[in-house]
């Protein structure tokens, strides 16, 4: 995800183009104008990795699963109507087949079917159009555009698949609109994006493209952009676009994993189990997502578990360069992997690698609420050395008789984390929480459903592929 950046004076053309997609109303401009990211995926919906884990291409990126019933009143500055991202298992793109698709949805999906085999060409052409027609926008994007192109396609697919499902579309786009405030995205940037999107689609969907299809996409994009603009405007009245935070401690647990604690410059409300986006001073405009590794603390400190990976710009900076006194920026908190404190059902928690961070936060949250609910934690790792936080989890187990912690080491157990859960149970009355690498999340969801846990009781903030696959 690209971060906000200072922009040279707007010459008035950033909202140019043909005048299509003109918004009905606009919010006040952010203090720092920036990226025209109208159809980029969120903190939610971005690369293919959950918070705290990374690939060799880039870092973390969760999307959301079935939302936990969260008391929004607990979060200062967030209204009760604030929505998480797409609730995957509660709403499936292919669900509700009894409802006929609208004509616009049929045309949009026909376009998507045609461009999917040439997705790379479509997105490359889109950005070529954007930067040629609106060159003043190019400096607002990161130098490396590969991840950006991937996010664009996934966002289009998600919006297209849910075009007739208003609750899902609203939740998804409102979260994107709020999250993109940190880029400095302004309402007048959206028309340029829409104009170039139509140009790219019309070139590569020539078999299905006609005036009716173009009109359907114009209507869809107008709706999409206005939802995001309205959400950003509403959020601007409640919270800043970002927070500055000072690094106060840096604990290198292994050569590649660091526990980093920061102090925000102003109150930062969040819930245990959520995540946020981080930008470092060494890589401006590059934001990556990490889960909070503790429940809200009285001293206001936030902690994160960061694993450095090859070519991970933000992760390597946080693990190898960050030191106490450095200043980073934080986006707003988001995520649905939170605990419903109005029930007494047990919790089954699977944390793989640095995915143990939000699991630890959930345990602390339950302890602070005085809960006596049964909590079963399975902490997975490839080797013993990768169990970098096992001592912390075992201390929590010693302090709380309702907590059980089991380590699952691949090289010793001969099986991976999700499969190990089958040896215990039964789990059908538990609420399940998963955090870790994408493959673990996918296997974990399948495993938990196969052993009787209903889909609506399985929660995670993870790969958007799950949105599109179900």
C-alpha cells in the first residue's frame, strides 16, 4: 500500500478527464493531498498475507473474515455504524443465487471474465494511461508498482462480485475510503482513476464491450467512488488520517523477528485482535499492515511482532534499522478478529509464526475482562527457534487456569498446525480465531469447518483470495 506523501501544488487537473464519475459532493481536502487510490484495495484487501507475516515480495496484508460482534461504543471516535471489511464467510459472492443478477452486474462480470486472462496487461495499461494523462500523479505512487497492480485487480474483482450485494459492498468500500485518508486521497482524484479504468477495460474487453457495458461500469464506479468519498469525509470528523509514533523499545527475539513497542503522539483507540498500517521514514509512501501484539494498555504503548523477509522493505526497516527514538506513522485501527464479551463460549486460537501476536492480545483482553472462558491456543512454528514468544504464552498459561497453550513444531510433530487441532476437541461449540501465513489460514478454515465449527464462528483477518473463492 502506498503511503500519503507531500504533493506539489495541484494544478487543478487532478480531477480532470471527461467529467464522468463526478461526485455529488466532496469532503474537505486532507492536509496532505495524495494518491488517487480509489480502486486500490485496503488494509483489508491488499496483497495476500495476514498481519505479521510476509512474503519475499512484500509484507503483510490482511483482509477480513466473518466479523466478530463488536461493541463499537467501546472504541472512541468510531460510530456504531462503522463497518469492517468484507465479511467473507457470512456473505459469499456466489451466495443468494435465488436473487437474479441486475443487468449491470451481468455486464460487469462478463467484462471481468474477459479481462481476467490478461489481467497484467489491463492493469499495466491502466497505469500507463493514468501517468500519461495525469503525470502530476506519478510521484505519489511508489517506485515499484507490482504489488499495486495486484491490489487493483483484486479490488475490481471484489467490487464486481458484490455489485448486487449492497451490505457487503458498503462495508468493503467504506473501509477502503477511511483507510485511504492516510494517502491524502482527495475527492477530485477519483475522476482521473475512473476515466483511465474505463479506457483500460474498453481496450482489453473488446468482445464484450459496448455502450451499455460502458454505462454499467460508469454507474458502478460512480457508486463505488462516492461511497469511499463519503466514508472518508465522515471519518475525517472523528479521527486523524494518521498518528505519529515514537519507537520506545526494540527487542530482537531472533535474527529475523523483532518485538517493537511505540508510543503514539495522541490517544490511539483500538480493540485487541485488530491491526493497523505502518510507514517508516526509510521508505516513504510504503505502508504495511501489522497486528497489535497486546490489548490496549494503560500507558498507551502499542507493540508489534515483525518478521523480516527478503525484499520486505518495511519489515527489514523495522527489524534491522529501527531504534528507540525513531518516528513512524500509524494508520487507523481496523480488523474484525475481536472478542465478543457478551457470550461465554470457549475460544480456539491458532497462531502461526508471528501470527501469535493478535492471539496474545486476545488472551490479554479476556484476562482484563475477568473472563473464565476456556481458551485453547495452538502456537505453530517450523522449528523450535521460531517459537520466539513461547515463554510469554506459557507465563500467561501459568497465570490463568482457563488458558491452555500447545506448541506445534512442524519438524517435530510431522504435521502442520491446522491438522494438529484434530487430535483434540470437540470444538463445535468454540469460537475459532486464526492468524498466520495465508496457507495456514486456508487450511485452517477448511479443517475447522470439517470438524464441526460453523463458518460464522470462524474469524480471521487474512487473504482476500478467500473472499473471491467462496
